[in-house]
C-alpha cells in the first residue's frame, strides 16, 4: 500500500468510485486536510484514479498526495503535524533520561533514525550512549550522536582551547562506540542553572572552532537549538546558516509554519514534541526529518 496524505480541506469517504462528482449517494463521511493513511490504487475512470483504504473505502486521488516512503516503512507515529514534507522521515532523540524497553515498537511505528546523547562539555559522557547505540543498530536504525555544548573558557582559559577540548572529547567518545552514519549535532541551549557567558561574537567563534575540529576528524556537523535562543545569542550577521539546522518548537502542529532563526532559510529536522508516545515506551522527543541526506 502507498502512504497517502489528504491535501484538500475535506475529502469524501465513499463506498466505491463514482463518475460524476454530483453523485452523493455513496458518501459515508469525510477526512480532513493533513490526514495520513495507507491505500492502494484500485481503478481509474473519467475523474482520475481512486484509492481504497484497508477498510474498503474509496477516495478520489485528486485530493491526495502519494508520499515518497520506501517499501517496508510504514509510519504509524500518532499525532503527526500537518503539511508534512514529501518525502519525510520520523526520528527520535534520547539520552540517559529515557528508558527504552520497546525498541521493536519504535521500529514498527516507522521511526528510521535515533539521535543519542553522547556527552556534555568535557568529562561528562552520557552513561547510556553505548547501550542505546547498540540497540539502535540491532533494530536497523540510523544512528547519530549529539553533544551538549558548554561554550566558555573553562578548558584552557581561552575560547579556541575550550571549543577544541569539547570537540576532541566528542571525537574520543565516538571512537569507542558504535559508528554513526549521521552528522554530529551541537546541542546549543541553556539550562536552568547554566548559560554561556560568551558574548555573541565569541559564541559564534566558539561554535566555528568546534565544528572545524569535528570536520577535521571526517565528521559533518548539524546545529540543534530553538529560534529564540539562537537569535538572542548569535550576531545578526553570523555565518552558521551554511550548516544544517535541527529546530526545536513544541507548540506548533504545522510543518509550513516553523519559524527559522536569523541566518537560516530552511530546517533539516524539526523536534515537534517532547512527550510523544511510541509503542510501550515513556515520553519521547519526536522529530520530522526533511533533509534527504539524513534519511
């Protein structure tokens, strides 16, 4: 069956195909714009193609978008946002705070990738990174790591030495666990008890030195944050928009309305909720993946 998305405001649900739109006799309901479901093309007539869902109801193909989802991947994650990109994938991100007893449930819902917390600053590796990566690999998921950055001058007394120290910590930790096939993510945010003391120009400088060192090791980087934070912390004329952006925004339900920080013209991933339920697992961060290089 194909993955289908409703692209009109309302699409009639019928007991069979028709040849005249004025025929209302077999309408049993409607489905709304953005609805996702599976169906198979059954017939073509003067009105075009018709798709049948798993319950035997028919829908006019002119109101549907056939999503570019490979065979074998059926996305069953509940409460997806509307206006999903085509194609798209769904991923999760986890750390030692998450207990994942149901990896099979994650796989069965069509999740294709997992970002795993690797480390924080220098000297604080995530104790579950190795185990989480082994499980993700066992279930055939794409694997990426993220490093919670603490941009300051604690390591070496200057910006450059601190950035390089954190980058080398991440490189060292990655070398001892399951290989990743996704970019390393710089997690750029504050905590209740901590925020970077650097000014905007020094903050950008720190990030660039971190990325340069990671790139030298043969790994690409992606930036994770929220719009408000990046707009407040970075110079208005920064050059970080050349890197992929993983944006966090929980209160939005529309892929077309994700606001971008200054300097970026698109997002690669969108963390749209922090309380998603997949399988029998507890609350999880769930992401829509738009950038095909992350598929």
